[in-house]
């Protein structure tokens, strides 16, 4: 049974909404998700920006300074992608392309989440290298990165396959 055979307002998942109502609902959900993640990103990025001014920074080796620079750049890219979801909407609002806006903003938020994974992993690598000075650090960071990937990507992918039989409606 397709959504077309159910009539104009009833979708296969039982919701009674027009495409515009669906886009509005999906936009509100996406905005709430971005608000949650953006707070953490802003705190992390703000902290990263101050590290270079700490007295101990000049004592770091070149490898740690390079990791720091990569981490800051990743944090900036993460911030850009997540804020991009809102600016995308702001630029195209009023042009009657809300469903397309939601799709593109959702894609930007997923890019932001992937960049956040890289930022957190890089920050953990730097912090643990300085704190532990131990050969186990890369293994610890790899384990945590795997944990993030399991929580953020693998579990939702598993649930999607386990509990759905049809692809989501756009």
C-alpha cells in the first residue's frame, strides 16, 4: 500500500498531514535536534579556542600542536555545518521549497555529526596524549570512537532495519 493509494492526507504511517505539514513537523524536529547538539559543540569549540592561550601550550611538542590545530579546524567545520542548517532555511524561506529545505538541512546536520565525531576523537587524542603520555592512548581513543559510532550510527541503523519495512517518506 503506498501513500498515494491512501488519499491526500493520510500517509502509510497513519499520520494525517499534507506534504507541507509533514515538512513543517520535520523541520521543527530537526531544529530541536540541532539545538541539542549545538550546545555541546559550542562549549567544546569555545574551550578549544582558549587552549592556545594557556601557558602550557608552548611546551607541547609539534605533534600535539598539529593535533590541536586539526581539532580546532574540525570544531570550526562542525559549527559551520550545524549552523548551516539554520542559515539554509533562512535563505530559502518563503520560496515554497520547505520539503527540499528539510532534506538539505538534514544532510547538513548529518555532516555536522560526522565532523563532531572527528572533533571529539581528535580532542580526546590530544588531551589523553598530554594527560597520560602512554602508548595505550591511541587504543583508548579508538575504542571511544567506536563507541560513539555504535551509539550514533550503528544502533539507529540497526533499529531502522529491525523495526521498519519501508523507507521513510520524504
